[in-house]
């Protein structure tokens, strides 16, 4: 990793302005879909989703509660296919509520598929999914997100909360990481 993290970016996939437009559109659709809901809960999947989550919630024009979970299914650049819940919600925070699980990126779909079932088992009224980035070419399970910002190619992306070994999350855009950085 270079001392200047921008040097590790092969190219910019989405600028900060493009990301803002995407979150505004998603916020408007969610606002319309939940205009009659009194029990909307946005569930942030930490850590990667936190930047998108913060921007998205401010663009939703209906009242909503905030919850957080932390799960892990990656080690470095590879998925492990084993989902570990590191921080959980309390059942009382989920039961009877309309839940939108907010993810930064959906890749294989394994983690989100597991989480949807897990949250439903806690008694949620409804469980939907929202992702900024979708890589359907990598999908391993039958999962179609309810709200998608944009489909992206099968590239290793960083920035705007997305990381490689806990680095690059603070880039203000989403970039493609140079292969030599993660294929060392």
C-alpha cells in the first residue's frame, strides 16, 4: 500500500457526485414506498455500509429508527462463505418492524441471504434489502436486492466505506483497486 492511497486506485468507478445522485434516488423511492409505515428501521451492516447508510438516511423523508449489526464473511480479498455475527440487534428492536438491511455491496449474496432469514426469524414484519453496489455476476444464491444503487463489473472496489484490509474506507469516491496491491 502506498502512503498516498489514491496511488493504489486504478480508476474511479463512481465520483462523489454520482454517489450523491444515486443515494438521492434511492432515498426518494424508499420514502415513497414507506410513506405509510410507522415502524421503518434502517439496519446498517458495519463497517463498510456506514458511509452510505449515513448519506441514505438523510435522504429518506419518513421517520425511521436506526440499528446496527456487524457480520463478517471476508478475509482479505476473499469471501470465506462462513458468516459470523459480531454485533447483533435485540429482538425487541426488530419484532413487528419494517426492516431495510443497508449494505454497501452485494457480491455472492451469501451474507445478505443469511441476514434476511436471520432478521425475519426475529419477528420482523417485513425485511427488504438496499445496496449501493450490486455485482450480480458473482451471485452464488438466489437473491435479488429490493433497492439497488448501481450494478458494477466484477472488480475489487474501495472507497466510500469499502475497504481492503481496513484501508481506503475514507476515499470520497469508489475506485477500482490496482491488482498488484491485493495479489502480492
